């Protein structure tokens, strides 16, 4: 599904990155959030293609769309931890 996105514990502690680089999906999202366009990113980082950046965005969208959130109540009275 995502041929260019890899996650290896030896690279950036397992953060999803573009294959063959140390550029994380999170970093690409930060650049986009700062106002950079896809072509701006591909020009600034010659090891990336426009397709790499687009796949990183699709990966982020897919990941967030399949995320599950849980609310957990913690009872500190029985843990020996004081607030």
C-alpha cells in the first residue's frame, strides 16, 4: 500500500520515514503546516520526489483515519502514588 514509507527501529527510533532517507512523515507534515507546498519540499530536499511527499501525506491521512482513542481512569489511591 505504501511502498516509499518505511519504519525501522534503527532509523529515527522507528518513526515512519521516506525509504532511503532520514526524513520522517512527521517532518513533512510540519513543513506543509508551515506553508511549504509539495513542490517546495521536493525542491528543498533533492532526495525526495513529488511522489514521495504525496505518499507521506496519504500515509499520514490513512494513519489518522485508523487511529483509536481510549479514555482511561486512573485510581491513584491504590497505586501508592500521590497527586
